[in-house]
C-alpha cells in the first residue's frame, strides 16, 4: 500500500522552518535531553563512536514526575516524555515532523479520509520489564486500546475527544458505557462478537491490519495515529492484572513494546530506561541505558552538569547572565538556544473558583465573568518583564499572541494558520521590542469600566488572583514573584493582587479538582494536525473538552445575572468551533472558519496567550536530531538521538541548525 500523507502535512513539510516553541508543562523548564549512540535492537551492542554517549543521564525537575504508567489515560506532557519510550504507536515522526512508520509499516486512505487502513509489521512482541516475551502485537491490541479509552468506567473520559469526534460509533459506545455500572463496564472487551465491535468503526479481522471508519472524511486522521488515544493495549495484560491493576500498573507490572523498558523506578528520585533487545527497529540508534534524575530545580540540574553527572541542563536567567557575561567562563562558548517544541502557553481563568472550605469565591467569580475586567488584563498586562525568565538573551522571541501553536497546519498556499488568526484580530507583525497587543488607552478604558461595573455588583478591589506553584521549588517561586510584580506594574495594585499559594505533590488533585485556583499558566501541544485539537479543548458543554472541565470549569458555572454574558459568549464560541469542524472537504475553508473562532475567543479574552518557551541550555545532545512535530506524543522518544560527550559549542549548534533549516 502506498503511504499517504494528507495535504496539510505535505504543506507543513514543504515549509520546513524553525519555530519558536515552548515547554509542555507547568512548574519549570523541561529538563530533557536527546541523543544517540547505538542499538541495533538485538542483544548485541553496536560499537559507538568515541564522541557519542552510550549511557545517557538527564535531569528533570520534580514537578515533571510521572502520574500514570498508562499512556491511554494520560494527557500530560510529563507522562508522555517517559511513556512514549515504553510503548509504540501506529506511526511516529522524523526530526522534521514527517509521519514515519512505527508499528504500521504502511498506511493510507482510498476514499478521501473516510476510512484509513494501517498494515502492521510482523514479529513485534509485548515483553515484560526484563524483556521476556509475553505475546505478539496484533491488530486486536489496537481495538483493546480503543475500547479502554472509550469505556467511561475504565478511562474516566481521558483522551476521548479525538475518537469520539472522529471514529464512527465511538461517541455512541462511550455514552453506552456511561449508562452501565462499573462492574458491567469492567467486564466489556473488544473481542470478536463484542458490543464494542458491533458499535465502533474499527475492523481488526486481519491480525496484521487495522481499519478505522470515520464519521466523515478526515484527511488528517493519520496524524492521530501518533497520539496516545490510538495506542495499543494487550488484553493479556488486562487479564493478568485486572482492570484496576492496569489503572495502577507500574514499571514492574506493565507490558512493553517500545524501544526501552523501565528497569528501575524510585518515585521522585530516579528512573532507568534499558534498551529493549526485542525492539522491531533494528537499524535505529538507542542508548544502552538512560537514567533520569529528578531534581528540585533547574539550578540543581546546572550544578549536576557542572560536575559531569548529567548530560543536559536548561539554564535559568541567572545562569545565562553569569555565563554569557564572562568570556572566561568554562561554558561561555557552549550556550545553546533550544529549537522549537510544540507548545503554546496561555493563562487559563477559573470561572468557578471555590474557597478552601468549599464555598464559592464570589468576588473572583464575579470579576472574571466580567468582560471589561478580562479585556483590561488583555490590553494592559505587559509580559516583557516576565520573558527574561524564559530567555534572558532574546526575551521577546517568547511573545505569543495566539492560542494555537504556530507551525501546526498550513493553507494550500503555504500560509501558517496563525497568520489567519492574526489577520482576523487585526494584529500587526511582531516588532521585537514591545508586545503588539498592548494598548494603554484601551487598558485604562476597560479598567475603569470594570471597576465601576464590578463595584456595583459587590466586588471589592483589589481582586485577589490565586496562583498555585509547587512547594519547595525556588525557581517556581522566583517565577511567581516576577509574575506578581509584572501584574502589579502593569495593572496596578488597586486592581488585581496575585496571591501565591503552593501544592505539595499533585496540582490536579490538590488544586484543580477542588477548584482552588484563579488562574493557571500552562501550555497545550496538539495531539493531531488540526486546529480542532486546540480550540475543542475550550468548548462549552463537552465533558471531553480538557480545559473546560479541568481548569476553566466553565461547564460548572450556573447562569445568573453576573454569568449570563460569559456563558452566552462561550456558547457562541462553541458554535463557531462546531461549524468549522463540520467543514471537511476544503481545508482552506476549514482553517479560515477556525481562525474566526479563535479570534472570537481571544477578542473576548476567554483565555490569555502568554509565551513560547525558547530556553537556553548546555547540552551533549543534538536537539535537531530529535523527533519534531507540532502534534502527537512522541517528540521525546529517545531514538536516533545524536550526542557529543564533550558537549556542543554555540558555533557547532549554529552550524547544525543552519543545515537542519536548509
């Protein structure tokens, strides 16, 4: 079968340009590495170059610890960067973002995207932690994985938005499982003659072929094949562990088919990835081992890099100034600006904030429901004071005015989708000196309007804006203090006061679930190559819209005189998104419709774009050798990474970047 790449990807690849990206999680920079060395997938170790690393050691800040070992359940970058190394999907990407074979050797569509066929490679094995064979990987594993995702009681609605929206019968099966008891839902499987196979558009009658039937033509569906929602799951593992056992599985109990197994794991401390000798890709480069050290902060990671204990470190603002300001510093000639990743960062507002005793925070909820209040923030909040925290050398390269990440999709003439949003919003091009959305006159107008309207509604000023960070993380605290000062300088202490609070272990359990936050600042990276995956996360009334349910809490807002306008705005935005999503036969028209929806959302400041993460680092890993796509969950797969035991100099990385971009 001829491999088919949809038009949007072909255009993206043709454009092949460097993008300013950002890190994909809150709580500090992403202390990740990249590299290569060897690995032919057999028990024999190939001889590595003397300049390459065979056993990699990289740090990650403690806030990026795993929350689950089940990739079907997770929607967090901190999980994906680990789990994508342990389990393989149908497709992966290369270092320019092009779709590449993984468990599927061939794939394509013959009817414009209504049905998609993936031909699986033979001989792929499920193994345990010690690489002992458990079972063959077959098409049934993809049916089992999809059944798990769509089973409300098994997966708690995680990762349902894509299959529910795209795959025939998926929505109906999801609703069917919701109507069952937990015990009834747990008993369901994807086996022959099952309710799942009767209802859902997936054909696995051939053990080496998976055929998906979409609800309508989806020319970008193959990009979904890189994401967690379509990963495989072995029924044999479910039988062995039980449903609750799969939910709670760890590195010792899970089954693997990826390039590594995790042979050691101490939560919050250290984990070890060991090359899987049974891995199907016998030509790729893998490390013998990768050790990940969990550290308190980026400063600690830098100390470990100085002593040679790790092979990569991000740099804080202070680190960069110290190194760049002294030509005699040992690392002065080794400063590397990291290339784009896939995340766009925003401030998300909580529209249904609760106090710690569970009562409603009426002061905040009334204020944030007021559009003039939000527009005052939009036109007044100057993040140019905050950007040096991310990039002390080129701070304005971090400026972000959009919700969707640039570089995700392109029109037929090669125009980046975000340019359409920019045109709809009437924003000028970046000037590199000041934020383009700032407008002092509009800020003062909306601030006065908000204070008058909200005072009449009983709101007291300054409004307390609660912001949570990880406890005992000095870098996070420093960043929060800079944010507080930025808000104070930009908006005035008479208007908003940032209140910094801390959580101990889990922001989800300690902050988001009890609705304690006023704002969050984090990023979204696309799961597949289409704007729906961004804007769909903010829609009203859908329980699989990630931000609407997890952070903005808009679905929990009750209509009253203070919230009616807000809810009407969310409903109008959702109608615009749904209308754009209904266009599937003309991608240019689809993108134009999404651009109108995104511009509407930003004009009403339902969310506030903040930054792209363009950090500087010291690295023995070539970041341009990593998988690099603006979608999917595989960019941190430690496969075919190039390394240099001596570290890359600024000059060397500039040459590598120039060759990559050429």
